[in-house]
C-alpha cells in the first residue's frame, strides 16, 4: 500500500491581478494572507475557497505581508514604500507608516513586543513602534534591497538578508550591527532560526543553504549547490531537521555534518512560505493570480519515517543523524512547550541573552472577539483534512 507523501490541498484565484506575496499564520497554520498587484490584502482560511476578508487602502501593489504572533494584526508593505497595519478583528487600518523611499519588500513582527521590522529596496531596515506610531530606528548597511527579515526567537536581535548577498545581524538593545555573514554568492531569499539552539540557516539564489553558529558567528557548513535557488526554509519544531523548499521539491537536511536525509518531489513551483503544524508541512505558492496550498506528511519523510519504522520494529531511536544523543520525547515536549507557552525559547537554553525593555501586555479584547467576529464558521474547530 502506498500513500502520497506530498499533495496539493487546494488552488484558488486569490486576486484580480498578480499575487506578489503571501504568508501562513504561524500560530495555527489555519490562515493565509496574500498581497496583490490589485492593491488588496486578502485573508483566507486554509482549505476554504472564499476570502474571509479583503482589505483595501493601499494605492499601489502589495510587496510584503505578515501576521503578528497572535494572528490579530497584519502588516502589509507596498510598492510605494508605505506600510499599513490592519486589525483583523475590526477589519480596518490602525496605522499607516511612511519612511521607506522604495518598495517595502519584507516585514516581520517582534515575537512578543509591540514592534515590527521592515526591509526595502531603498536598502534600509526599519524598526517600528506600533504604539508610538512611528519608526524608532533605521539600520543602514546593505548596499542593495533587503529581501528577508527575521527577529530571533528571544527578540533581542534581528537578521536581514539582502540582494547584496549578505546576511546582517543587528543588536536591537545596542542599536548597531553585530555581525556580517558574507559567504553567499547570490541574493538572500530566506532565513530561519533553530527553535532551541543558537543556529541560523540562510537560503540563497546561489542554490545553497548555509548554517551559522550564533555563538561564534562562524559558518558551520553549506548544503548544495542545488539545481535551483532556495525559495523557503523552516526548521522542524523539534529541531532535528531543516526543511528546504526548492523550485519543484523539498529537501530535508541535518548539520554537523551536513547531510540530506530525503527529497520529495512537489509541484509548488513559485514557493513563497513554509510552516510545520501537527506533523504536516504546509507550503504555499503563487502563480499569476492563483495561490496553491501543498501538504507534505512529515511522518513519511526521513529522518522521521526512519524513526517511525524503528519504533514499529520495537527499537527506540536514540541518536540523531549527526550522531548526537537525543531523547526524542524530551525534544518533542520542549518544542510543544516552546510553541504553546514560551515566546522566546532561546532564553530557556543554557544562557540568557537579556531582552529589550518591552511590554508583554496583551490586548484583552483580541482573542475571543477576533475568532467570533472573523471566523463565524469556526474553522479552528472544523475538520479541515491536510
């Protein structure tokens, strides 16, 4: 008996003209936000055919979108450089922020503070205070546009990847550049952090994935070159593997030493985002006005399939592919605890990096009213199969 390891969950027309960007909600993997050349920002329930919301207000095409950690706010950066912040509960714009001189090509929310970052073709990285309604810092250093931005899980650093082939690590507390990573030979297209170790992965148009030690700032190793550029990547929640999305396939890597465990053929082409939720990898791609949602069953890919087979045969897998002893149940429990309770998992490791003086207060109005107002069909409780 054979079962597909990867399949297309759905495909739908998302905008009246070309889709430029999209992002999966990290909290639930049940929502998707898209930005189009039609100036619209559309919100979707994954597995459903119709938009939950269509948000108007921008006067140019949307080049970047992202959810905050609670999936209550969406930031959308436009070709004009303007960023609009949407409250999904009220379905209205709560901030319009200007300052970039060219296309806003990337946005990312701070993991627990009232801040977000934006990158632009104007080469600048900006940090915005949502409450103060303005830019509180501009980081200059890239010589070309900024393609990718990610805050570290502890919220103290932000990493930017540019068209200048460099990855820059900025210290938010000190307000300065901490390190330059310069081994890529093509523009940076994606960034992710290991969920529990001081490890950074970067994917580039040079068709390689590189792993960096964030304690020593040294290059651990490089995977590739692949046949195409690296479009998206994400660490598995338990930290055992890096899932790397290429043009028509998924590759699964470990490091120290660098090893490719598996490859899965997937037809997602212009992959834009990946996220793992409840044992499934979601991949979202776009082509012209259409969006495709793909699913890969992680339990059927190595090293996870190998471990499942060993357990079925009565053997307990106690070593990772790199030879380091691990207790899988402990790692899985730690991953679940980090994702459900702890917004800054790096702080639970062997050292404390300190943190910004940021309010952790949450808005008491958000969660319940948001689900009732925006999701009347309660898709969080529905049985969407993927």
